[in-house]
């Protein structure tokens, strides 16, 4: 007979997220799975119950987006996220095409016989950003995203960037406007190596740095927050 049961990570996170997702769907019957996921991710927080940074219990040091993703889910805020990163079936097909899946593989995954790879892309409209940089040919990357308003009134949002250490981040346009519910706006975010990145990497034991992009409602009601992860290929050892 077992007297102690230890649940870790995903074993308990999965049922909680599934239940919260069902509640969000009950409130917003017209939301897609991608919209629900976006609402959960962009309203999550990374502060613990004593207002400190969430700690990785296995190491005793501050956690990162590679430990907790977007953060701790806040169901109340997720009901009213302001904006969502939505996706349709064609977006996934474009991504599979960009990943060089064969036509047969795409048919099996999507259950569709008629589709086009004319708009193949590796840039999925996902509410987080990851870039892998190396020492030679990759020094920058431009992400393209589309935001959808899920509030009934018009709104204006401004981009606020907490750039990963050693990186320069530029968002265009820095301000976006929405006419009302389901109106959309496109933006791009370019992440590139800063001139001083070499010094930063030498001083750090980590080759992964973290930051955030937030779209802040000028009225102060909504903050739509996404993690930005920049991973650097290690220097060759002498």
C-alpha cells in the first residue's frame, strides 16, 4: 500500500488546464482552440505567492520560460484577455508545408485531400517567440504575427519590450489600433544580436536568454504578454 503520492509537472498541469479550457469555451462558445490557448498563455503570471520570481525547485534558482512556459495560469484574466493570437486550419497546413512534410503526411494529419502549400511558412501565429542564433550566419530573425481583438469596443495597444540580454528587439508598428470585436492587426518583431553580445555570452554560463513582449492597453485594462527566448549556439572550445 502506498502512503505517499507525488505528482510532478504535467501530471497535474494537464487536468487543470483542460478544466479551465472547458470553462473558457463555455463562456466564449465562438472561440477556437488556438484562441483559448492564447488567452491562457498571454494572461499568465510569473510571480509566486510571496511576490517573488517562481523558483525551479530542482535547482533552487529562478525559473525561466523553458521551465514554466508562459507562467502560472490565471483563469479570471483569461476570460477577458483583450487580444488573442488565433489560428485556422490553413495556418497549420502552411506550417506543415514549411516543415517540409510530404503531401501524404499532411493528408494523414489534416484528413484533407485538397490543400495548397503556396503559403508555406515556419512562422506560426503562436503567442511565444523562440529564436536560435549561431556564431556565423544567423544574427537576426523577424517574426510576423496577427492579433485579434475579443472585446466589443475599440482599443489601442502599445508594445512594451523587455529584451533578452544581449539582444535588440524592434516591434513594428509599436502601436496598434482595433475598431472592435474580431478586428485584427498585424505586427512584426525583429530580434537581432546586439553589438555587445560577445561580452554578455562570455560572462554568462547560460547560452539561453529570456525576455518578454507585452501589448499594453492604453486604458490600462489588458496586458497581452508573451515570452521571448533567444538561444545561442555555444562558442567552439579551444
